[in-house]
C-alpha cells in the first residue's frame, strides 16, 4: 500500500483539539482510498517553551526532515511573544524546508455566512498564491540613532529572481489546471518603485510562457477593494510575501470562511516536507472547551493529501465538507450550532 | 472677509470635469458663509507632459507655495507611465510640502450601495490616517546582478521617529475630537520584524499621552478581514504609508463609497499648503462624456474648507451631500441614475 510519513504538531490552544479531528478524517480517507499514514507526534508548543526555553528541540528540523508532510494545528499563546513562538517554530519550518508557496483557497462554502450581500458559491472560488520565503519579511534591517530624536529603523524588502520566478511559475501552473485559466498579479509598482516594478517585469516574462493563461494586475490597494466588490473576477491571485499574506486573509474573510479555511506551505519539488495548517490561530478564548470548529484542520488535511498525490481522497474530503455544510450536519457555535469539536469530526469521518 | 488662496489643478481625464463642479459648490459655500476664495488655475497634466516633457514647470512648487491649499482633480493618463505622471506631480507635491498626513473618511452615505450585507450608515463611519511621506515608499533601493540568475532587487522601508510620531499624534488628536475616541493601529510586527515593532513601540508611547483614548492594534492581514467583517469596530485607524494606502481604499470600498470618497494630504502645521483630491482616478473610459460623478471632488472641497478653518461651511457641504443622496437628487450612472456631472454639481450648489 502507498504509505506516507506524517509529522503531527498540534501546537497550542485549539490546535490540540482540531488536529485529532483532522487525523480522524484522514484516517477514514486512508481506509477508503487504500493508503497508509504513518504518524509521528511532536508536542512542540508554547508549553515546551515554558519547560525548555525552546519551541522545538535543537534537532527539531532534523527529525521533521524524515517526514513526507507536516500537519500543524496552531502556534502561539498569550504571554509568549510572537518573535519567540512564531519565529521559533512556524517561520523556521517554512524557511528551512523552502516551502516557498503559501496556498490558500478562498471559496464560499454552501451554508457559510459571507459578509457580502447577494453572493453565492458560484461567485467566490479562487486561490491566493503567496511567496513564502523572502520579500517584505526579510532579515536585513536595524535601528540607528537609538533613543534620540534622529532615531530611525530600516528594513529591506528583497525579491530575488529565483524566488520571484518560482512562485510565479507555480501560480501559472495552478491556473493551467483550472477551467478559467487566469492569473492576477498583486503589485504596487506606482508607489514602491524598486521592488514592485521588478515583480511586474518577471510576471510579464513568465506570462509569455503560458499563452493560454489570461492575466491582469492591480495595485494592492485597489485589489483589496476589488476582493470586496468583485470577488467573482478572480481565479488565481499571486502576490509577494506581504501582499499574499494580506490577500489570503481578506479572501477567506470575504468568503465568510476565515474560521474554516485551510492553508498549505508547499515545497513543490518535494525536496523537503510541506506543511499544512488551518488559517485560524490558537484561539485562547475558547481553547480547552472542545467547542472549536475543526473544519479548517480537516480541510488542511485534504490539501495535504492532494500534495501527496492522493487527489481522489482530497476531493472526497472537500466534498464531504461541502455536503455537511449544505445539508446541515452538526455545527459548532461559530456556525450557529451547538455541536462539539468531536461531533463535527466524527460526522465528517463517517461520510468521507 | 476671510480670504483663501486656492491653487486649482484639474489634471487629467475626468479631473477636468469634476473640479469645475467642486468649485461651483465651494463658491456657493463661500457666499453663504461669508469668505472669499481666490483661485489660480494650473493646467498641469499629462497633456503638459506631452507638450513640454514635464508634468509641471520647473518653478511649479514655487508657484504652488503661494497658495493656502491645492485643489486637485486626478493625475494619470494611458500612455504616460505612473513614474512620470504620479512621480512628476502628485508625489512631489505630497513630499515637497511635507503633507505627512493622508486622511480619508470611510463613511456609508445614505443611499450608497455597500457591498456588505445588512450594514447601514450607523455601522461604517471612521477615518483612515495614513503616513504620507516615508515608510515603504522609499527612495532607497536598487538592483544587483542584473540579467543573471543571481539578480535581485532591494528596497528599504524607513520609519523615522519624527515621521512616525507626528502621524500618530495626528491620529490621537483626531480621535479626541470624536465621540468614540478610539485609535486602531495597523501593524505587522509578527512578520516584518525591524520596522513594525518600532511602529508598535511609538504607538504605545504616544497612547500614554492620551489616557482618554481607547486603543487597539491588529496585524494588517487580519485588520483587512475585520474591515469587511466588523467595520463598526473602527473610529480612527492609523497606518504606515503602505498599510494606510491599502486601508484607505478598502475602507471606502466596504462603505460603497470608493467612487465618491475624498482625500486630504495635510501638513497639519500649515507650514506648507495642503492638497485635497478625490480618491477616484482620471477614469479614461468615461472621460470627455461629462457623465462622471463629481461628489468625490465636492466632498474633497469640504475637507479643504475644514482644514482652512471653515468648519461650518465644510459641514454644510457634507450634509448637503448626505441629503442629496438620501432624498434621491440627480444621480450619475455609477449610482444608478442618468444625470450628468454638471446636473449633480448644480443641485448640490443650490442646497449648500
Ligand atoms: C497613485 C499612487 C502612488 C497613490 C499612492 O499609493 O499613494 C494612490 O494609490 C493614492 O492612494 O493616492
Ligand atoms: C503569524 C504570521 C507571521 C503569519 C504570516 O504573516 O506569515 C500569519 O499571518 C500567516 O499568514 O500564516
């Protein structure tokens, strides 16, 4: 049987409640579609940090390297600053394994409540492809004249040809698998005049290799406005690390799916493991009550299976979620029901 | 009588159609409230560029310096690249006159069509305060290893203490004039780890001076989501040049007012003239037909009067716009009517 090694990191807060449900549904899919998942659990989290002073052990990356994929819950907890929790676990994995694509579906699911008026599932169904290793999130910067009136901080934004081309190529390849075959580029070359014109240049060069793909581009300010006004315009949207970050929260918000949206951190060449995590965080306000919605985690599992090559199983999970939502299966509080986290996981595992 | 010197730059496209209507309403307000406007017209635009190779003459800034305020239409025309048109007229004025605050109201006007479901005028009424001179729009950057596989571009984002503190102070002062007295800061200190933590630090320091003001802060990704999901949370939102740019398009989009929203580029100390312009652009697709909506320009005129100290006249114009929209005055096509630009201007001039 086909076999995949999965590193499971529940992480913090509700991550500990959603990952078991994600695994429950993955297990059901594995049985039905005839493959095996070999799981290794890691309890790395802010708890680990409290005990050891580290979010993950020194050989953490070595250990993760043995896996085909990483299945992550959520990272972060009050009292532990982001530069410790995120930069001690999430960001090193993204960068260390060169997961240079961050992919998020923005899809209006049946029965989900979009904040937009008069929009149905046929209007919102696109992907945001985000560059995940460079750009505005750079490690070059500093502070000068500290503590004086002349004080200033500076941070470089860096776009490399390698880093830019490979994420653009991914976006075009993704568009080629879809019926509309359209790629929209997020830019700001009218204001940010060194990096963004270069992005535009590489985008235009890449587009030449994909004559079947329709392209357009918008400055990030008006693009955000268009997400709200015309979500139906989009098929695949590609952006730099920061622009992609913004659009991949705004997209699910517009679709009313921010609480259930998945995300994938992908190394497309499979030279390193990829990582799959829900968009939501550790939700300290409801953690420990087992009332959180596990659908984001379950949907992330579907993205993981698709990446591993189990497309039929992935589709089955997404279809199960859609049916579940359309037909009024048990719902957690955030979706207007009063089911528990486990109820939803079990219901989905049964129909997958 | 109180007298103000106004430099009028209609600029390109529909700017030539909206500015006369803006002036018509300003003129009516001046009569009613007993002040005088001394106008000087400048035809600087992409046409000028075609004739002279320059967007404005060499002594352009010298001439504008003589005015109390600048009333701008729109800048930009197909065939003239942004780095020529915007960077030859709009940006030099913003920077040269140290218009360090870019202010935009995000207000759901009666009768305007918001894309959001179930939102009324009481839900959306806030300001975006954008830093307008530094940050991500910097002039420090470049390209290396050009034309090779190692090619990269770099651009610095710069936050100075002076530049950061003064725009934060403006936001807090603005909040003090409003009933909710709340300031929200846009950050991304979890990802952009040199500049944004500094922004947070200065925000916290400034907040100490305004104990009556409630504050909160969100990372820009989730903040954009909140604009769509909870526009009622906001009163005054302050952000860096880029974040402010994004939020001040997204805010009016959410309010359904992007076609009629005004914006102000302000030097609060009045050491230099400030500039007032609608958010919309030159709209080449409808320019020359006199069907464009002049409300953004007229509302920009109201912001100009407020800055000049004519608060009663400014309020009268905003109230006139609100009434006009609520009571179904003549509307241009974008608002579902078939009135011309001049019809709307005349109707508003009559009731101001
Ligand atoms: C035209 C462009 C440079 C400008 C900006 O980003 O400042 C515009 O988007 C604006 O908001 O006035
Ligand atoms: C937590 C933060 C650093 C992260 C990011 O901006 O990359 C998050 O917003 C995300 O999108 O995964």
